[in-house]
C-alpha cells in the first residue's frame, strides 16, 4: 500500500514536507493469508459493543443507516446515508462469519471500506489494494469497541461517531467531527 494512502485505523499521523499528512498503520503489513472459513450467512442483527458510558443505537430504530449490498468476499456497495448521524456507535452484522471470533487482543487481517457520513463519499478502501493486518489494540476506539465478537468470514457495518473516531481534529482527508461509516470483512484472526 502506498505511504500516502489514508490508514483510517491509526491514531496518529506524520507530517511530511510542507504540511502533507501521511497516515500509516502501526504494524501494518500485507499477508498472503486467505480466508478458508466456510461461507458466511447473511444476518440482520445488531451487536453493539461500547464503553459503559455509551449506548448503541439499535439498527432496527436507525432508519437512516446506509444500506450495504454485495456478496461475501467481494467489495461492498454502500448507499450514502441520509439525515442526522447516530450519536453513538452502531454495529450491524451484514454476514455472520463461521470462523474464530475477534477479541480485544486479536491481530486482524481485514478488507474494509470507509465512507464519510457528511459527504456520502468513499474515503478509503482496501479492496483496491491489499488487505490490512493490525492489532485491534492499535486502532481507533470505534473499531476497538465495534469489532470484538466478529468472526472470520463475517462482514460488519460500523457507524462511528466522532468521539470514537478522529474527533474535533480530524485526520488527513477525514474532516473535523466526522461520523465514519466502515464496512469491515474479517479475513483472518491471530
């Protein structure tokens, strides 16, 4: 992956040259790991995971969530959201995997797509380059809280409020106070 590619999972960024922001993911590498898990099954459940001070917006009551389509193992299509974004972390399994489940201590290999709520535009996708591998403990809080329990072969929608993403400062092409929409496919867990 290019050094200039946004790494939306990282907590910090490095300024290079005349103020050009380049994000890198700590311990990011590409692997040849393939997904040998059995095909996943579609799901409509919401599985929120967040800190005790927060609560989830159940997907069944969040009518303005973006729609995610596409077959398992293929790049997802995300319809732009409408209305006001949820104020709390929302998770929704699109496909439930059948492999090992992620924990807070896991190192994951994933494919993901990131959309900005405010614009409805894709900011980053690993589907056009290579899967990302990283320890879950080294990424934004929205992933740390929204990924545990997800299984290999699964696809999950995460709608992450600014406080669990990049907050008031933003990061690279992510604007200040942006709500993040991720669709994450877990390929491998270590």
